[in-house]
């Protein structure tokens, strides 16, 4: 994955999530379906899924790309939906800004597979979030 591919990927992924969440109220954050998942386990609250998205993106940029030992972790426990959406926007903006400023950086390093796996995590998280929202509104 080169920088331009990363910019393209992160520039278009997760664009629908804020649009969907802006139509919801804060109650969606603590909704958790009571049913069990087909392969065991249970669903997570929307708040936890959104925190995971912010943490995963922060981890990828700071730890895997920039090779920092420390990176921001997010606590959404006392945040409302608007505040969470602002954090998600800021995390994504920080990533895109860094990628655009460092176009000469080679991303074809060992974290390449991590970046590819990260996209799968985003997709799986979105599917889980979408399922939670659909269950809440049906």
C-alpha cells in the first residue's frame, strides 16, 4: 500500500457512518440487542463500537505507521453522540493530514498487512453497527 492508496482508502471509508448517526439520538449509544450472535458471543453497544473505530485508526497511524510507542486511547463513556462524531472526525482528519504531508513515506513495510486487516476491521465494525441500528429501528 502506498500513501496515495491509503489516502484514497481512508478518504472514502466511513463516509456514511456520520450521516447515519446524525439521524439518531443519544439513546442509540447504549443500545445493545439482547439476542446472541450465531457463532456465540453477544453484540456490543454502539458506544463501544465507535470507541473501537477511533482507537483502531489512532493505533494504525501512531503505532504502525509512525512507530510511536504511545498513542491516544479514547473514552466515550461520558460523551454524547455529537461529541463522539467530532472525535471520529478529528481522528480521521489527523490521519489524512499526516498521510498527505508525508507522501514520500513508504507504507510497503511490515505494517502493510496490518493496514489491509484494518480495512477488514472497519468493514466488520460497520456491519455490526448497521445491524445494531437496524434492530433498534425495526
